[in-house]
């Protein structure tokens, strides 16, 4: 079992940034108790992922200033700032290189979804 108070910590460990009310609203749908079984934890993560992907897509679309359906360097840099990161030109370039699987010099939403994992692994730092 997992206590519901530990869910925000679990999400942050996974690289997510839960918004106020996210955890509570999902837990309320799953149980009236203060702990979740393993199956309920899995259900919680699936429900949170759905909310999270929707929110990420909204952020992506808002950052896509030219409406191309992809983020260029400047759009990605500005989005990182809006998300509360302190990007440098080098860290943004490295993120683009790591995420841009088709080497188009821009990031599609499917590529953008890997940004959080990239930032979690690199902790926002550049290569030496």
C-alpha cells in the first residue's frame, strides 16, 4: 500500500510537476481511504498521465508561436523558461539534439514528450 500523501513525491520523482488539486481529484475518484493498493496506484498513474499529457499538449501548442506544429530553438527556450527552468543556449541545444529524432531542427509533440525525462536525467545541466 502507498499513502496518498506520498503521491506528489512519487510524481516529482518521475519528473512530473503536479498542479494543486491534481492528486486529490484523482484519489477522490479511486478511493475514500488514505492509502492506495498497488492496483489503485497503477490506476492513479494512468489517470494522472492522461491529465499530464493534455496539459503538456496545451503548453506545446501555446509555445508554438508560428503554428508550425513543431517547436524551434527559440520556442523551446521560451517554453523552458515559462515552465520554471533556467535554460542556457547550450542546455537548450543539447535538449533539442537529444529529442529531435528526425533531425528536422525542430521538436514535434511526440518528441517533446521526452523533454521531462531528458531534464530529469541531466538535471538541467549540459554535458562537460
